[in-house]
C-alpha cells in the first residue's frame, strides 16, 4: 500500500493467517536463567540462544543483569581446581588486579585489601 491509496477501494482480503505459536511471553525461573547463562559461557551465546529459542539480545541482557547483580551483592563465581592441594595459594582476580592469598593469611587483612581493590573502580 502506498501513501495516498484509498483503503476503501482496495480489494477484499481472500486469506487471513492466524498464528497460534508461542505468542505469549515465557517465564523463566532464576535457576533456569542461571543454568542458561552458565551454558552460554561454555558453548557461546549464539548456540545457547538457538538451543533455548531465545534471541541473542535477550541472553546478553540476562548475562549483563547477572553480572551487575553479582557486583552489587559482592559475590563472585568460584572455580576450584581438583588437581590443586588444600595447602595451595588462593588467587582472586578482579578488574583492578589480582590477589594471591597464602595459607594462614589473616582474613581481616585479605578483606581490607579486597575492599580497597573493589573501591578502585
């Protein structure tokens, strides 16, 4: 239809299509979102979005929201290497730097250092 066309002079529609697919919004639990986000870090956003019938934009939004939430609460993902002994040094990587905590380190000192690095944003 072009601008200026008279709608009343148009021929009647001979066919009407009705879509009965997923028209409503799906509800995802926090656990499902967390699982899908973790999967996207392993397989990539494109493949994960396709597997769960999500748009890439939606998945990136979930990842960004999860990152912001973890920064607000102060929690971080912890990865434990099974090959490392219990007496090994703990490595903490932040945007501002990296801290290595030896066995027997004073917890209050470590907390103070981490808070100082965190506030360096």
